[in-house]
C-alpha cells in the first residue's frame, strides 16, 4: 500500500503503519525511512510525541 504524505499522519496512525512495515518487510529503521519517504529524524520525532522509541533488538517502536 502506497502512503502519500506520511509525515502528515497522526503519530498513532504512523506508529501502527511503521510497526507493521517493520514486522513484515523493513529490516531496520533505515529501510522504513526509505519505504515511507520520511527522514529518520522526522519519524523519531513523531514517535517521541507519543512516547515511543525505536528498539533495535525487536525492530519495533515500543512505549518508553
């Protein structure tokens, strides 16, 4: 599924999409960034707004 303007999504919606893509195809945060066409820093900033961070070991965003 193509997502246009991922940077304008509500952070909880982006969280759901990001974790699904990390689970099903993206091997790391860099691939997710390319897949969503969003800079890593922007993804991390949006996740921080809702108290989530990327956890390398699980390749998922988890609650702080």
